[in-house]
C-alpha cells in the first residue's frame, strides 16, 4: 500500500499486489506460533477471510488458549 499525505492528513491510499513466497510466510508464521494460524492460512492460500466469523474465532481462541491469554493480559496478570 502506498499512502500519500498532504498538510491536511491522508490524501490517497493506493493498494498494490506484489508476489512473495507464501510458503515461506506460512512457515515463518508457524515458527513464530502465530495465533489463529489456520485463519491466516485460509486467507493467504484460499482467499477465504474469517475475520467476522465470531463463532469460529471464539472456538479457536478456546481450543488454543488464546481466550485465557487475553483475559490475563486484560486483567494485568500477564
């Protein structure tokens, strides 16, 4: 994305597609234990975006413990 600003703020946003190694990106995400990996995978590989599927996101959060991590962080126990 190329952002153009002027004295008033954001003037223009130009989206660009670029080729990159998706397999390397997915391996890096796995290595870094990216939360919601399967959602990221679906987005990159299949173009399916689950970002508004609250039921699926909640199910993943519970199965992978992200809900506990988030609750701990929000309560200051992390």
